[in-house]
C-alpha cells in the first residue's frame, strides 16, 4: 500500500534532519581530535625550531672524527706532495735521549762490533763514498766506517772481506746507484746484510741516487730509503739514522743489565 505524498515529504525531511545532525556530530568529533593534536604538533615544531646547536667542542670532535675516518684524503695529499716521500727517510729523525757519553763509554754495546757502519757501494761511486766517510768520521760521535778499498786486508778473499764487514758492523749503508745495480758484489753484500738482520731494525739504510723508484731492489721494498737529492741533507739523514740505532742499542743493553 503506497503512502500519500505528505507522508513521503515528512519522511524525507526527517531523514535530512538526521543526516545533518550526524554530519555535525562527526565534524565536532573530528574538530575535537584536531584541537587535541594541534598543541602536540605545535610543541614538536617549537622543539624542532629551537633545537640547540652543537657546542664548539662537539663540532671539533665531529670534525676530527670525520677527518680520521677518511685517511685516503690525507694520504693522497701527502702522496701528491712528493713521489719519493712514500719510501723516503727524509722525515725528521727523533733521537732518543741517550747522551754521547753513554754511547762512548767503555762498556757500551757499541764496542761489541768493530765498525759502526759499513758502506756498500760500486767502484764508480768511490768519490762520493769517500766524502760520506769523511763526513761521518768527522762527527762528534767519530763513527767508525768500513770502506772496502781502504780497510780490506790485502790478499784476503773478496767474499770473506765482504762477509766480515757485514758481520762486524752495526749498520749498513746501501748506496744504490746505476753502478750498484750492475755490480754483482754489491748485490751479494746486500743479500748478506739482509741475511744478518732480516727485519732490519734500522740497521740497513738504503740510499737512492740517480735511480728511478721502479728500479729500487725488490729485496728492499719493505724498507724506507733516503733519496739523495741534496748531498748535505742526505749525509745528515744517514748520520742521524746511525746515531739513532746506536742510542737504542745502548739504551736496551743498559736496561737489560739493570
């Protein structure tokens, strides 16, 4: 049974009123949730805008951490400064605080061997070696140098003299030049020195002159070398290296006896 138009009209009006009331209630509920959320959001924005800046100490700490975590940058800059600095002893040598009197004392471990340093060189470099020996022997430490053409016993076998020179010396200077690389006796003496002290411990002192880095002997690749660009500077570096070894030798022998 169909209703009259008046009934339909009243039903429609009632439905419209119900829908409007429902929408109002939903809007009020949403508005209430939004009003509760706004203070929280505002507080979050305030904290974000007023976030304290890191202190200077923290900034420096972070900067130091970032610098230390990227060693490649520092190593690349150091490598770019000089191609020979990677394998060179040109850096400053820190000498241990052992006085000259301790090194020269009668009971010093220095006197356990006949020579402080043996100079291994080719015959073509004799003039330069004589200058080096004169420089070392004229120092306050009066280094005792073995120079083959001067100190080898006449009539003795070359092999015997070379082996004795290595065994009776604290340090060995390898003057690596084009003549050294072509001299079989120089290579023989170099191998004898490496056999005497495989870990070197500052005893083997390679010195490069007029030799490209690619020609540096493979047997010495684990050792830093001195690149002789300026003779005076190289002589001083050789002297400092020998003195440092003798100081450490005397200090260790003194501490072991106490």
